[in-house]
C-alpha cells in the first residue's frame, strides 16, 4: 500500500513539474526562473531577520519593556520581510527580461550567420 501511495505521489510530482515547465515556456515569470525563486526566498529570509534584529535592538536600547520590544521587533521583521520581497521581485523581474533580451539577440545573430552561410553555399554551388 505504501509503495502504491509513493508511486502516486511521484506521478503527481512529475505532472506538476510538467505543468510548471509548460507555464514557464508560455510567459516569462520570476517564479518560473531557475535561480530567481531561491534568491527571492533567501532575500526575504535575510530581510525579515535583519528587520527583526534591528528593531529589537533599537527598542531595547531605547529602554522599551521586553514584551513591547519583542512586539515591535516582530512588526519590524514583517515590514522588512515584505519590503525585501517587493524589492527582490522587482530586481529579478528586470534581470529575467534582460536575460530574455540577450537570448533573443544571440539567436538573431546566430540566425543571421546561418543565413549568410547558406547564401554563400548557394552562391558557390551556382558558380
């Protein structure tokens, strides 16, 4: 029974991966990019942690009671988490588009080279 369940789980995972690949080829997105998702997640984690520690430290140094300092630190961590997420997604959106432009120009240059080589071969053949 356990083998049957794991086979179903593997099949579902394969289907989900195929759907993600299909969606990734349809439209460019930050979520479908191979590196962007991990980088955005890492940035969110560091941003939230940094915001929590910074606000907690500043609250402690200001003499705020511990419960209030922790509550402020939690709120600061949440705000930093969201701000870092928005910035990371904006940066990666530009990077994904720049990568697409680079691939497009590279493919256009390669197509022009192949067309020139084919024209040269036809010219040599007809001579």
